[in-house]
């Protein structure tokens, strides 16, 4: 549990007192009390300060910072600071810095510039993590370890090339097996020795973003780089665990970040934490989906909101302010979807370099008389008042959406059929449809147990890994409803096509086969023509991007294409399989169709909305010890009218009893407790 040493929703964020003098820190601490801030993440980028040279470590400044925070009852999330190596290390050991995608050797600068395969980097990162753990393991303020910061970025140096070859030998055992898995008979790519293999970059197999001659090679390099960075994390994790066996360890993830397989990473994290930075125009349902994905990384366990901005970001194209009420609203959105912490980057604004215009609880003016501080202080009071009410409560969803990073890599590396096909957009489209219906859904991996759900959706399941098709068949046979879409069941785990007709290993459960895939131009559409009215579904809808030309092998044809030479061919089918049914949607449908279809299917499975709510009002429910906590969040710019039952429920934020009809103000939040 996140709150093992602090029995409330943690409230605080990244704090960098090493950038300030003592008087400024004292003033910060005064304001932290005003805002009910009780956790500070420190030492995130201090490696150069605590290790000024190869054999010298200086912890006196960090001792002083941690002790001073502790005296004011502020708990510590202690980072290892390894997200940016010191300049002396890059100067003395050139292997530490990366070689970029274009084959250029990097110099010292920026952050996340450390080669994950560098023996020097791994050595010193492990040493500093171990020394920190040995020194602070028993400090009473310590509540969490934070390894590095926002891992990411690939390297293409000679060390990575050699490590890649070793990784491949472990995966494929023999060069013959690798040649078969990669289909190297194409374009005369047969390898006879491991050292003939080079990383796929702009100097070899790739050009531009996700463009490659050999998808199998590029796919494996992404797996390898994710694993290499994970090994860096694990080397620090193990050093910390030698000295600090009981304090939880995490690293901050970045939602749908494309380069790392977070489901694999989460197996080695005691608690998932992540940094939430939506734009002002990011769909509310997309942020909700990402929270659900972070929750799903560890099968529904509460997660940490490690970073968000109190107001303005600094790195997006247009860094709009969070309007009044939005910071509080988005903070509660995270809690509504499973967060047990609300943390910011940062607590005081920096005055130099690239993040000086990134928002903070304490702005450059340096006092508490700002809109942002007042909003932060109000939220701090509320979280203190909530105490442990919500801690470790869980979301009980009966619908789930499958998300798989390796499948995403394969889809986006694919040489066709359309550049408009974006895996995350397709997943979000299905999540958004359930979101608009006020149906809670989990985001799950291909390894998750499906039997706990009634409805499972796997959009664009292009890559079918060993065992997944059988898992789907068992789920449907026992009574579950499964949905998948166009461009599914095409390849195996090494991106080799499964012959015999698409959708390959899913063909049996779906009862269809596809012979061709048509790519539509931007703005071009076909039609989904229902064969008969069915509940919320009737008439004609539009579809776009791709159109699979499919044939029924026992599946019922629910809808047909409305135009082009494949007019009259199936576009939506359902196959009865055992006690359940498997749906195939052969094109990219409009949102009205999806909402209507999912409304029908959820009603048929008895999956009920959390609450009837108008558009723009988000509802979720967390459960704990026989009680439920319903979150109602009004994302609209105007008040919204809602209707509850006559049974009074307590609003945890005001103490008032609520029942019947009521109005929720714009950007307002309500948390209703019910036994």
C-alpha cells in the first residue's frame, strides 16, 4: 500500500531547495504549512552535487534538507538522482553518453543522455543508489524511494550493439532461429554470425519515424532498449533493497509514452507512479484512459500521481494556464481513477534554464497571495479532511480494454496499410465510447486474467502472442463478450504474417476470414449499413481509414458496407462461440455507432453505468470495506443538472447530504459516500 507510513492521500511534489538559500527554504516551509503539503520529492537531479568527482561523495547538504523537512513533519520521497549524470563522468568516460538515431555521438548536456548499456553508467548509478540507501534507510521521514526520473530514449552506440547481440542470443539461441524469426531471406539479409547484426537506425534499416525495412529487427530493438533501461532501474533497485528492505520503490512513468513496455516494467515496481501533463485541449476521456492504464499496470492497484503542474507547463507548443478550478478538478480525476497521491512538479519555480516557466505551487513572486497558491491550499485542506477514507479503495470494472506496447510498436512499424492508423487513437476511441456511457473500464495487458470481466475489447490486435487466442476462446466459450477490429490477428510475436487468411489465430473464435484490406484516403468514407434495427443500433453509420473485406465462416452478419466494389460485404459480424460471442468490426466506425453498439452489449451483459450524467460530467466509483465512493466531476464550463435516488448520500468534501435532483457547478467535484 502507498500509505504505509502516511495514512492519508499524500500531497506535495518535487522540491529543489539546493537551488535556493536557507532563508528561501524557511519561507517555503512556512507556505507548505499553509497549503497542508506533507510530502516532498527531493534529490531528483542532484547527482553532480552529491558526487563532485569519482571517489568523493558529499551528503551534508542533503542531510540538512531532509532533516529540516522532517522537523516540519514533511515526509520524504527520496530520488536517486541518476536521471542526469555529472559532467565529470561524461568527460572522463565517453562511453557514458549515447549515440543518437543518426549515428552521432552525444556530448554532455540535457538529461537522459546516459547509455543504458554503458558499464560506467551502471557502475556509478548503482553505487550512488546504494550509498543513499545505506545512509538514509532508517530516516524517520523516508516514505518512498524514487529511482532516476522519467526513463526514456534509445541509444545506438557500440556498447548497445554488443548488448543487443547478447540479448538476441538469449532470445533465439541460434543464428538459424533468428534468421527464421526475422524472415531474413527477404532482401538477402541472412546472417551467419551474431556480430554481423547492427542496431536498426538511420545508418542501417530505418528512416524517419517508425519507417523500417525490417519490422522484425526494429521491433526487437525496441524490446531490447526497453529491457536495457529496465536493467538500469533494476540495478539501482537491488542496491536500495540491500539496505532498505521495507520502503516502497518506484520510478515515474509517463502514461502512453511509446518507447518502454510499462506492463513489463510494472512487475518490478512496488507501486506505479506517473506524471500527468495533458494539454488544455486534451480530451478528458484520454486523461481518464491514461489513469486507468496506469492503474491497470498492476492489476488495479492504486497508483501515485507523481507529477502534474499546478497551472502552466513549459514544454508544449502552447502553454495555457489551467483555468480556475481545473487543477483541483484534474487532481480529483486522478484520485477518482485510483490515485492515492496528489503531487506536483514543482513546489517552487526555478529561476533559470528550460523549466523556469513551468508552473509551481510557489510562483516567482515568492508569496502565498496568488490564485495558484490559494487553489493549492484549498485542495490541501480538503485532502487532509478526507484523511484515510479513500486510501486503498479499488475500482470494480466489468469491462476491459486490452493495451499492449509490443503490439503498438508492431502496428506503427508496419509498412502500410495506412499512415493514418494510430494504435493509441484506436484504443482511446473505444475507451471514449464507454466513458461517454459512464461505464467504468479497466486497461489491461494481454497477460491479464480475462475471466473477471464480462466484456473485453482488443482494438487493432495486429500481433497475436502465444496463448492469447486460446485465452480469448476460453473467455468467450464461458460466456464473455469479446470485440476486436480491423487489422487484427495478422502477425505473430516476431511480426511474421500468419498465413491461411486474416485474422489468423483469432479466425476460429470470430467465425470470419478476411482476404483484403482497403486503405481509404483522408476524408474518404464508406458506410456501415445495419441489416436490421437492434436496440440503440439502426440505420446507417460512417466508417473510415481501413476496410477489411471479410467473409463469414459461421458468424452472423450484423452490418454491411454501403458503397464501393465491396458494397454488401460484411463490415460488422458476431459469432456465437460456446456461451458467449465474439464481435468483429472490419472498419473504423464513427463514434455514434460505437456508443450504440457498446450500449447494447453492456445492457445485454448487465453492465450498468455508474450514474446517469450529462455529457462533460465524468463519474467513477471506488469501493472499500463495504462502502462505495462515487466521484462526480463536471468538466463543463457551466453548471450541470443531475439526478440521484431519494437515498441521502454524504458529500465527503462538504459534509452535506445529497439526494434527488441537484446542480453541480462548473469545474466542481463531488464525492458521495454510500454504505
